[in-house]
C-alpha cells in the first residue's frame, strides 16, 4: 500500500498502541526507511529513539520530529 502525503489526515490513530505508528506513516511519506536512519537525522542513538517512541519523549524531540516530517506539532498527534 502506498501512502501519500494527502492521506495522512485520513488516518485514525485511536486504536494504535504508541506514537510510533503515526511516526511510521510519516517516515514512509518522507522516505525514511528505518528507525536507525531517523535516529541519525535526529542526532540520537537508535536506542534513545526507541526509548522516546515508547513514552520517554519530550517537547524538544517532538519539535525536532515535526521539523523532520514537515508537519506541525499538532499534526504529529492527529
């Protein structure tokens, strides 16, 4: 299934277990293929990214992610 940038707003996350599902979608749209690649873009280790995506996230990281994905912070959590 191909996900287009215009499809992001149509995707519901109510049944998703963690923020990473939304991040997976944004990664696909932005052609970031692995968590390791995303961690490198953010300037953190893959282990730190895993920790952040599983609840240890702060506003600074959310802001960085929104800039990487070219969306607003609000759009990160739709």
